[in-house]
C-alpha cells in the first residue's frame, strides 16, 4: 500500500501549508519530523538532494517542496476524464500501488527526541539603560528617536537620503 511521505520541521510555515493542503483534500500522509527524528535528515538529503523542508514523496517519487506539491494538487483538483478529484487520484495512483521501497523513506522506529520549543523572547535581556535609570528595548528606543528627531531629505555625495537626519541635528536635540 503506497503513501505520501513528508519530511518537515515543526515551526516551518511551508510545511504547515503543505500538510494543510493534503488535509483539506482528506489525503492521508506520513510525516517525518526532523525535530524529533534528526537522524532522518541524512536520509532526506540522500533521496531529495535538497536541504529545505518540506520534501514530499509520492511513494518513491520525489515531488519536491511546498510550491511543487501545491502546483501538483492544483492540477489534481482540476480533475480529468479518469478522476473526479484529488483524493480519488491519490487512491488510484499512489495508495493502490505498493511502495515506497526505498528504506530511507521508512517510518522512523527510533525513540523520538523531545521536540524542544524555542524560548520566548526576553526583551529585558537586550534592554538599553536610559539616562533616567529605566531600561527600554532597542525597538522602543528607535521608535522614540523617530518621534523626536527631525527627519528631512539630505543630499550627500550626489545621493539623496530620504527621511533621515544629520549628526548635528541629533546632538542638538
């Protein structure tokens, strides 16, 4: 029984988009998440010859990344004289055919690693001390400078710089 295999990582928006495209068409797929099975990255590189994710396979056939898959599904959605929709085409052309035979596309049997989520941003770690003793993030300091500094168009060495200020304007404030 054939299947669709997707190599992905957890926080990849293209991976999520690709999986959603299969899900809304009710097409089942097998996901190999490289966050929890990092040993499968070598297999993905060997069969796909690409560093990017997602990498999608219909049985042993490499389809490509998100753009290639979405283009293929768009063609499938159009239907033809043999198939009414994408799900029917999947069932006949992929699921009914044995495969995949390439062991590098096999479902991982090793214990998955814990999927570690990135830490939340810590604005105070990169805070800039202000003259009044308080601290502010770089974003807030830049925002405040944009509010108080005069911005004009400046010509320097035959180049026009828009919405900028000169050093003397900064010091005079």
